[in-house]
C-alpha cells in the first residue's frame, strides 16, 4: 500500500462505527449492537482507566461531560452532537436517502 493511500484509509475503528451506523439505519438493531460491543472498548475507557487519567490530567480519557465543561470554559463548541441525534431513528434509513 502506498504511503498516500495509507494516510487516507479509514481506521479499523472508523470502519466498525460506519458499519454499526449503517446497520442501525437499516433497522438491524442486533447487528448494530454486536458491532457496538466490539467497538466500545476502543471508544469508551474503563472506569479505572478514567480515574487514573483524571488523576494524571490526561484529557484523552475524560468523560463527554468533562470534555464539554472544558470546551465551554475555553469558549469552544462541543466536538459532536448527540450520538443518537446523528444516527436517527432505527430503520429510518440514511439521511437524504
């Protein structure tokens, strides 16, 4: 694989999340949940990791609420809207489809 291609290839996590969202939109809730379980450890840190990171001041593992508070203090907009707001209702199909 060329370096240019590797730079623009989606990460394995991005692929998992895209497939999870597609399954949700198709109404395949069991499929979406199965993929969510695979992706969850890479998206959500375990509580013990969070506690250690907070003690160390590592923002990579702050909760969404903590990140949003920090963003508000810094005058920045939230990084992303509500997850389910982006996904839409199960079985609703892709936006604009």
